[in-house]
C-alpha cells in the first residue's frame, strides 16, 4: 500500500512537472511569434506604401505611354507582389492559391534579366488543388527566392525545379536548384530568410510539418511537408 501511494505521488509530481514544462514551451512559442510579428511590422513601417504605389503607378503610366509592354507588365507584377507582402500577408493564413500566384509573379520578375532565347531552366509543377488549402502567408516564397539567389549564376546558367502537391488537406513542396561551389551556396542558404521560415513553421505548424534540407556539390534541395 505504501509503495502504491508513493507511486501515485511520484506520478502526480511527474505529471505536474510535465504540464508546467509544456506550458513554459507554449509561452515561449507565443513570445517568439509576437517577436516575429513585431519584426515584420517594423519592416513594413520602414516603407511608405502610399508613396511606393504612387511611384509605381507613375512609372507604369510612363511605360504604357511609351508602349513599353514588357516594362508595364513587369511593374504590374512588382506592384502586386509588394502589395501582397505589405498588406495581404498581415493575416494568420491565406489561400495557398494566392501564395502560388505570387510565387509565379516573383519568378517572372526574376527571369526578366535573362535573354528570352536562352533563359535558365526553371520549372514549376503543381499537382492537386491549391485552392483547397490555406497556409501561413509568405511561408513558401523564401525558398523560391533562395533558389534564384543561389541556383543561377551571373551568366544565367543553372536550373530550378519546384514541385507543389496538394492532396487530402496535406501539402508537399520541394525546391531543387543547381549549386555553385565557388559561390559557397550551401552555407549561404542558411541565411536570415530561411531561419525566419523555420521559426514560423515551428510556431504555425508544431508537430505538423517536416523540413528536410539536402546539399551536395551539384545541387541543393529542400522538401517541406505540412499536414492537416
């Protein structure tokens, strides 16, 4: 009986300690999320959005007047992308289709500086129905940005392969790009952008995501899975 009572007491103490530990972890996660939100708000405050959009509209009017269709299209894409980053992303979640559209806008803008007759190899494959799922805003775009930054050299050589699969409320997302050892791409990939994404994934999808990063001399690949 005495041993049984001791075991009950010890179990109760262990449960209490475990519960307190979980509460501490949750409080720390909330603090990290609040800190990240404050950082995002600070970054937004550094830009006067009205001035920025008015300037973009003025430039768009000039290019349109001069019948510069390529320049006009680029400005429209840039305006939409910046509006998304400054305004539309200030919510807890958005439709995955919206994130996809802005990734495509970003890729189109990045490809403008390369020759049309010899562009780098960039492929974006979508499987399933992105419109059926919601995600944290700007959770995928940094991976694409990193791929363009490190996967294509100054001569426009390199390749980027992006695959997005949505099924049953789950999402598989992978980005594979060329690696250029002379640019120290593998180490540079671990930058501020990816660190922030990792933190956001932990905060928004605790125990509901996996992120694998594979680096070699030839290529760099990330594989992200988010489950419902």
